[in-house]
C-alpha cells in the first residue's frame, strides 16, 4: 500500500503516545482528534519496553485498545518500529550494543539511539520485535503503514559508531569496494606519512589521533557509516515486506541533515517523510524550510509526508520560541504546496516527565484544548476544501545539485572557516525562492538532468569522469549551468586533481583558475584571530557586463582568480593584488552556456545574476510577489492554481496572475488580494484559462 495513492488524498493528524497517559484519556483524545479533522496518528516508535517488557514476552493489548478507539473515530494509524529506544533489559543482556564515540568511550544507557547499527546481537533483537509487531497487525484494517525506527543518525554520535563491530564491518566494506590492498593504497595515497597497509586488519577506524587522518580514508568511513544505516533499515524493510500484508513503509528523515546518504536510504521505501521544526532555532527561515521540503520531494520524485510538524515551543532543557498565531497553519500549507500528502503534528499532548517535558504538543500539560488546538482544528476544516488540489503537479524546470559525498568531503576539510556547503547551496536556492521559481534538489550522480533548463551546482568539489560528461551533455544540448568556486577540485576518492582547476570542467567553464585565496581559511589551523573578524573578511567585486546592471558586490569565503580562454568576464575583483582579474564568467558551450562564480557573492548580487540567468535559460516567467510572500504554482492539464503564503508578521497586498476563487474561503479573487499576517490563499484558475490570465 502507498500512503500517497488516491485522488485528493491528504492525511492530517498527530503523533500520539498513549503509553504516556492514563486509559481514561483515550476516548476524550480520540473525540478531540476527530473534531480537529484528524484522520491519522503515528504511535509506538519509542514504546519497546511496554511492547516487550522482557525477551519474547509481547504485550500488545494496550496498543490494540488505542488503535480500536481511534478507528471507531475514523482515525487510521502508522506504527513506528520501536528500535530507536532499546529498553534497559536488552542493554543489560548485551551491553556491547551501546555505541562507541571517536575517542573510544562507550556510551551509556539512558537516552535514545543508544545502539550500533552494525551490532549482530541488536539485529537479532530488531528482527524479533519487528516481526512480532508486523505479524500481529498485518490484518488490522486500522493500521495502514509503518515508520521504521526514528530519525536515523540523530543525536549523540551523529550516526557514526567506532566500535569493534564497525571496524570489522568497515574492513569488509573496503574489501568489497577495492578488492585488493594495492588498489586501496593507490586510491587513498597511503604513501603519504608512511601509511601504506600490507594487511587488511592494519586499517584503523578514524578515531582521535595525534593529528588528522587521511581524508580519503575518512570519506570512505563516512560512506560506510551511511551504508550501515541503509543496511540496518533494509533489515527492517525485509521483515515488514514479508509479514506486514502490503502496508506502506516509510522513515522520518531530517530535511537537510547530511550524515546519511538520503538518496540511498529512500530507495526501498514507499515514500519519504521528514520532521519539520521551523522555530526550533529562533527566527523562521522560510526559504530553508522550503528547501528541505524540496529535498525530501526530490529524493523519490514523488509526494512525501511531514511526520513531525512543530505544534508548539520545543526543547529539552531550553525552551524554543513559540509559533506565532497562524504560523502552524501556514507551515501546513507550505508543506502541501511543495508536495506533502501527509502532515502529522508532534505531538498531541505535552509530556509531564522525561527528557522532552518542554517539547510542547497541541495540548499543554493540563490537557485543556486552547489556541493551538483551535488553530489545527481550523486547518482540519479547511483541508477538506483543498483535497483535489494535491493532484495538481509542480512544474519544475530548475534543479540544484546537492551531494552527500561532497558534503562529507567538506566536513573533513572545510577549506575556509567561513565556508558551509549547505549554506552556499541555500544562497542559490534563496535567490530562486525569492523569484518563486520551483526547484528540485537532486544528487548530481543520480539525477536525470535532461528535464531541466537550468541546473545550479554550487561547489562541485568531487568530480568523476561520468559526472563531467553528464554536465557537458546537459549544456551542449541547450541547458544553462551555474558552477562555482571549489568545483572539480578532487576525484571521487577525495584526491586532488593534477589538472588546472576547475579540472575536468575547464572546457565547459571556458576558463582556468590561475590562483585562489581562502578568506580566513588558515586561522582555524594555526589557532589565532578573532572569529568575528575572520567571518567578516571579504573582498569587493565589480560587475561591468553590458547585459547586467553595473554595481559592486561583496565577496566572501573564497576568491578564484580566473584566466578566461573562451569565457566572457562579467565581473572583476577591484581590490587586493588580483584587482582587475575576472571573478565571474559566462561561457557559451554547444547550444547552452555555463556561468562560473569564483567567489561567494552577497544576496543582492546573486539575485541579479539568477534573475538574468532565468531569462537566458528561457524559464517560465516567475510569479512576482512582495518580500516575504511565497508563491507556488501547481498545474493540472492546462489549469493552474497558485498558493500564496505570507511569511510576514504584517498584512500584505498582492496581484495574482490569474482570476479565480480562493479555495480556502470560497471567495472570488480579483486583481488585488490581501493576505493577513501569516495568511494563506489558494487561487484556482477559472475554467477558461485563456480568458483570465493577467
């Protein structure tokens, strides 16, 4: 079963923990959920000790009762496999299940995610509980799907264990990849510092040492750790496929989290879900939230779920800021606009004990429905009116390339203390977001680029021969490509190219990097300098091309000093010893062209460049809205609907590009549309699209 199937199918609900409350609450909770318009809950992902209080002693009656009561109120259930929180009796029996940190210390019991994904004993415990649950609920019509575990890689060690089980499995992983030590030594360049290996068991894990480990070895270890989670998930997928009677299987990802290759993790799942907490770190970055939605949708190129949507102030020891009135509603519509088919709030009621006492739910600790409940109830009433709109497609002509391998390579060697790989990607995403241009965020090696007109590839640090050819074919066929500094630097083994930068991409770029300057890049290594002054280090760039406005821009992080061959300079450095040298170039190549940005530009400069390139790429005209107003166009056949979302704390006025009806409130929309603070409108085009476009 696929939870995304069915015309107009939106699942709307909450994460529920009946093990945290008395049985007296069950009927009242189910009634309130039904009145709020909920049709789905998630349960049991942390309830292992209650489901199996001792080995092989399964107690499902309490969960059966909860499922039955919810079902009587028209509410279906997603069950979580409870493997993110192994109980104390398992750890007492098999203490080596606990993971080991980079310093060699074993973690203790008392939190969650306290297990090594490569531990064979834990695999046995996992099979037992997952199979027992799958068999028990296989015929239950109220259980429609499964969430495997919870947020793989979250907390603690960031998903990387350094125990002996991992060392043995890492060596086996390396044997499968390289076949021989000779190939491994050559790929890693182990001749450096006399690190050549003559026996497989000489290879260590990258635990703490006197300096730093070989970056090629560390990159392979990160890949191995990611593959370990994929393999552990596959163990559970196989059990559920065998015994769960065709119910859907998913996992709750974490948006822009990059310690696990989400492309691989997504493959065996029916669809992907993720957990969204926009106010967890204070001010909401609506572009970053939108990017996380697009990353999640792009993993399988299909609708997704939000398995945890923020429903109140969050926190363990420190309480985050609270959602403003209207923001919880806004976030639901933003998720659905970007392709979500299921939205579940975290959580129903605020827990009175344990680590997450201050992770507030829809109900407070007093369990009295209040403002948050009223807001989610309002959304529940409105969602009934928009169900048919989820079948409208998101027409996407632009892709951003984002690689987990490249993210790990930059984690190992940051290059500049100012640098952030996802930060640079978000800069380009934000420029497109501000123009309301829809984006897929895809893996460079995995994606089919032929369906896009514009491809943005920030900091393509690792480069294979196959990827270089793929990019050349895309541009030659008429595509427009954006490349930036720190591209083509290394091969896929994390070894620097012997070619002039940008290496194998030089012909595509039409220029080579004569020299480069890292702004503040060495202060971290030699250990001096005020961090604030390092982060403020910058140069200036002047745009002088005829087709662009003439202006100066701020350049930070890095400066590639370019020597064009066939490329045309668009901007030049105007300070330091490389004043007058090109910083930004454009090269015609085949029927397309490549923009190369040799530095990290400020927001205004990127906005100008990206807007110019949308014209070069002949993208569909963007929807123009005031600052802070997001517009998403969805299409069904020749008919459009526009989702307008005001992320501002004040009212705004916009001009919709079509006449139509605001589906949320049923009102006709003319040439002017007012949006309240954090307000939303969905304008569905009238039946004769040729007559009503403006």
